[in-house]
């Protein structure tokens, strides 16, 4: 408003005055400086064609929420963006949704998915290894049941008792749990298999 009064101009302003007025507007108050990145032009100091405009939204969601808790909010925003992009005017173009929170969520979900896959594949490899070392399917299945119960107990303690959310660090921990619990179960299975007693 002050910029308009100072230049005795009213909207719409001419194309030649627009860049300088916009530059003056953003530099008029330090509080407005945060919006400088919300308009992008082909030239410096807001000259040339406007290439993009950005709108920043903050939603009332806990910052420490995990990827699984953030997923429903992401789905709602995706629906909203798809609604906006159904028939946008040519001079505006399509809306793009960009957020570091969504990127972090996608990364965590990818880690969780790969952890579940690696968990089952590592268990399958362990079963094959125990079967090769012992040559006994029953002992191998008991060893795998033991490993499964160890990992389940550790995960239950982390998530139910300590209240951790399943994130990237916990996903890596699950794989480590399998690796650490295999050694003991394998030694016990091998020792039991090679014992001389019959009962």
C-alpha cells in the first residue's frame, strides 16, 4: 500500500513498473523478506516473465510424527492438488506440491518397505544356513521360531514399552536384531544336533 501511495499508482500497474514495485515491496519491510522466494521470474530483480508463484501452508500436525502417521495427511493433500489440476487455466499451469516433510515420509516408507523385505529374506537365508549346518528340518524350524520370537520381543519392548515410532533408525535396528540373534540360535541348534544323547 505504501509503495502504491509513494508512486501514485493504482492496480493494474504497467509491465515496466511491476518489477521495480515488487522489488520495493519485498525490501520495504524485513518481515516480507521471507516471501522473496515465492515469486520466480526469468530475469533478475523480478524482471522478465513470471515463471512461478508459490503459496506456503502450515498444517497443525505434530513435527515428530512418523511416516505412517503422516501418510493420511499426504493423501488428503494429493487429492486436493489433483482437484486443482483437473482443469487449470493455461496462463497458470498445473500445481505442484513440494514439501520436505513429504520427501522425508517417502524416504521412511521406502526404508520400512525394504526393511520388511530384507527381514523376510534374511530369515529365509538363516533357515537355509541352519538347515545346511544341521541337516535337520525340525531343529532348523525351531531355531527360526526362536529367532522370530527374539526379534518380536525386542520390537515389542521398543514400540510398546519405550514408545518409539517405527522410523528409519528402527528399521535398520530390526535387521541388526536378526543378525545378532542368529548366532546364538545357530550355535544352540548345531550343539543340539551334534549332542550324543538320545532324549
